[in-house]
C-alpha cells in the first residue's frame, strides 16, 4: 500500500515537468490553405525566384527588385541573414503579422521554421516557396521585437486582374 501511494504521488509531481515544454520556443506547423489570407505554401516550380537579404539596417533587399505580385503567382524566396543578429522573414497580411508580432513579444526567443515564416541566425539561409492568392495586401515582415517598428517590412497588393498560371 505504501508503494502504491508513493507511486501515485510521484505521478502527480512529474506531470508538470512533462507538460512544461522546453526553453527553445521553436515553432513549426503544417498549415493548410485556410490558415493563410494571402496564399499558401507551394511545392512545384516557381514562376520566379527572388533573393532576399536581411540586414541589420532593418530592411530587406530584394533581388531583383520586388514591386508587383499577381494572383496565382508562385515565388521562391531564397532568404539569407546577412546581418549580425537574428532576423525573420514572414509572409502574411497585416492582421496575421500583428498577431505574430504579439506572440513574438511574449516569446522573443521563438524560432520559426513554418511554411510562411523562417527565423535565421546570422549567416543562415532558407527557402520559402509561396503561391499568392486572395485580394489582400501581402506584408513581408520581421517580427523579432523592435525590427518591424524599425522598418523591417515590405508590403505589396496582389494584382487579381493579372492572373499567372
């Protein structure tokens, strides 16, 4: 009986340890189409490729320059962190970026490897391939606390009149 009571007490005391999670705050999801307002991840051939340099001057440099999006267009983003601090490249609309920024303020060490967001350490690179859909404004943003506010974002409207594919 004493052994059974000890076992029961131990099971209660270890539950919070297992439920507490870890400190790395990594974040990975496999979202479906309904989860994004401005399109969805794509695994096929892109219509074009954009190189993205993230810099400590709190900006993105797109090569070639990036001024237009068409509905149905698939773009592969080759993203590099050319800075000395962590940066993020996230695709969403204004509301999605606002919610993501709130979450990042609560958990600033969160690292993303999501279909629409990557967090990169200095020197790291990643690729995101995205099919743009909808009629909302696309916001590309770094939601590391303070970075968006310092100007690390880029917005484009999806041109629904000029459908690709």
